C-alpha cells in the first residue's frame, strides 16, 4: 500500500509504526514541517511543508487556537496537492490531527482511508477544566462555550475519520459516544528490552557527583516543569522531604517551557516560580542535594530511571506520560497521584503506591515509608516491570496491534468529505 503519515513533529507517535510499515513493503511518506528538505528516515520518505501565514492580531481568543490549526491545515493541503500532482495517491492517511494538519486531506484524496491518532477530546467537567482550584479559568461561566470552540478541530475531523486509535482507555473515553465504535485502544509501546533495570547504572548530576543504586535517589520527570504534571505539588513537598531524608538526592528532569495548561506570568517560568516559593525553607546544604537536569538525552533519562529508589509521578486527569510506563519498565518503585489515567496502568500496592494529587502530607509520608521498605520497593518494581512487559511491550504487544489496526483500516470503505 501507499501510506501517508502526518505529524507536526514527525515521527512523534509514528516513531516505530512508520518504519515497520516500510519494512513490511509499503511505500510510506511523511509530510511534516519539522524538516526543511526532503529526506529518508528508516525507509520513510520525509517531505517538508512550510506553514504559511500568521495569526491575526486581535482575533477573538476563542478562535485563536483554531486559526493556528487552520493555517497548518491549508499549508499541508497545498503540499498534498503537490504530492498528488507528482502522482502520489495514498491508500491510507495516518494522522495525529491535534494540530489540524489533516483537516483537508480527504479533499485531495477522497478515496484514501483516514486513520486518526485520537489523543484527547477536551471536556468541560471540573476534572478537566478546574481540576486544580489554584489555577481557575478566567471566566468560569463561559468555559463550556470556550471548550466547545476548542473542539472544532476534533469535530471537523470526526466527519472524515474512518478509524481512530488511542493509547489508553481513559483518553479514548474522552471522545463522544458516536466516536467510540471507531476507536481502538492500543498504546504506542515501550521498548522493555531497552528500558530495563540496571544495577550498575550511574548518573552524573549537576555538581559532578555520580549517583548509583547505592544512593537514596528520588526522581521526578516532566517534559516541562509545570502544574499539569504536579511540579508545584512536588516542590511544596520538597522542604519536608529533605528534612526527613538527610541522605536523599533529588533529581528532576524537565524544561522551562509550557507543554499543557496556562502560561506563567510574563517573564517567568513555572520552574522558577516554585523554586522561589520553597527555597527559603531549605538550607543551602540541603539545596545542594537537589539536581535540576533540564532536558536530557534519552540515555541520561534512562540512567536516572535505573538509579531511582522511588519515582514520583503526578498528573492532572490528562494524557498519560510515556515516562510512567518507562518507569514501570525500568522496575522503579513508583509513588503516583491516584488520578484516573494513572489508575488505568497502576494498581495500589501491586505495581505502585498512590496518593491524592493535592495531599502533601500523604505524599511525604508515603514516600518516606517506601524509602524505608526495601522489600516493598523490590516487589512493586518487579510487578510493575511484569505489567509493562505483558501489556505495553513495543515488540510483542503494541506494535503488532498498531500494524493490525492499519490492516483493518485498509479494509474499510472510505468516508468521503462532507460538503
């Protein structure tokens, strides 16, 4: 078959699937703004498209998000027409539609089957919009209207979606009922042969010190350090953690930008805001045991997981981080927030311990209890790895499911674009 992949940050979620499809003999082309020149990557032809246009100054704030998606959609559409003129006629289009790029591709190739990566549908319930009362929306009474507009991209894609795939049941469940019979739940997968326990692992931290499994290492990871992933909760627990654990080394991975949720006040970062909030409660000697590593290469991320004595994972009810499943695969003892996406993959006292997202006292108490109980840590870590291998292994479970989903997609009658 001829298969077109669409992702604004290709390969993204197609990191393993696209090369596997190419290896199976399909012609795979990726269209993305990430590259400037056409290239080959693991058997995939990667073709650039340039985003043209800019956001309208003074546009209604509820339309600003959709306008950025529309700019991507029209830019991608133009390059799709160019591909068509060159003779490329895909049988399948696989798209992460979250950035709007794929919105008009059925108008170019109406006979192609469209398979969407269904990451999240925005909901208006309190668990989504105002889960954290510390960061309320500016005008709560219009939340339902604003969120309805935010879902314009989702709603328009539903009309052209032949099938969807979602990494977790929680994420799939956010989509409306009339989507559900077209969405398959299959995680992207974790390479559990690569992400595994390593008793000999070492991690060099910011002061040149090298940490090993013999150290009491507490780990915390966000793509960007921000409230959606509980950074503020962890930081507020930090003074008491350091006081009660005089030998602990705290290592944090994460950037200074914003991946999700609201931006910090102008000129500030969430990272620094919460450092400033707690720094006066921590002695200089104790602060030397806190290591912000920033964004790191994957090998360093993996080493941090492998030296971790307890890994703390906190999240709003939102998209589940790959890092939680990677921590499970690495055999970490995990202390996590008991939010819905976490409860889907962790079981209390079987594969990890859970606490209320907002309960600082419980977070510190259970963290200390876990640090004091090597037997429980070993049991939880081993069980977590068993679950990761049995349910989320890339090679034996997840990638075969994705390939089977693609094969089923190819058998469907395509839904034409509506007038």
